[in-house]
């Protein structure tokens, strides 16, 4: 039986991708908790819109980082 080993480059790609995915997931959790706290505070409509407007770019950035990390993991698995 032959034992196959992955190239270190692809292992680094997989682990860095997993790190990015976790970082993006933490960002998404932060966005959810921020909006949840704002909703529970029963803010007026204008303040709620301000909170949502400040969270939206961070939400999109966290989603992008998470997707980028998952793409790196898939690329590392397929290429390795």
C-alpha cells in the first residue's frame, strides 16, 4: 500500500482557507449579534436604519471573506 502525502503548499492553502472561513464566520456572528441587540433595544426607526447601514458593509465583507476561505479549501483539496 502506498501512502500518499500532500504537498505542503496545498496543506497551507487548506489551513489558511479554513482560517479565513472561520474569520468570516466570526464576522457574521458579530453582525447578527449587533443587529439583534439593536432590535431588542427597540430603537426608533431612524436609529435602527443607522445601525443597519453601519452593519451592512461589514456583513458583506465577512461573507466575502468566508466564501473566499471556502474556495481556498476546495481548491487545496482538489489540487492536492
